[in-house]
């Protein structure tokens, strides 16, 4: 199985949902009340620079389950799947 970063996974899901990075940035801004430009989100996706709470929110926006995994691919015991 290919190990994809969170940023890579988000880009794939955006493409499949026919959603743009700009639309995702606007939804993040609407939910958090904090400025999120398309450029900023693009950079964060490229650097894969997200806190866990941000990853959970983005997964929720995209309608995807969120699951943390160790680099070994095993699920973290303290972090069950959130849907």
C-alpha cells in the first residue's frame, strides 16, 4: 500500500469531489473565523503542515473518516477512527 501524506490525500479527495483548494480554504475560514487563503492552504498542503484538530476538521469538511496511523501503518491505540 502506498503511504500518502495527509496533504496528498486531501488533494486526491478534492479532485474526486470536484472541489477546489479555494473552496476548501473558504470553508475552513467559515468554520474557524480565521483567514485562510488559497495560497496559504496550498503551501500547508505541500509542506503537510497541519495540527491534528485541523486534519479532523478538513476530513469532516470533505466527508471523510479520520484515522491516525503510526509510520508502521498500525492504528494508534489512543486515537480510534472518528467518522
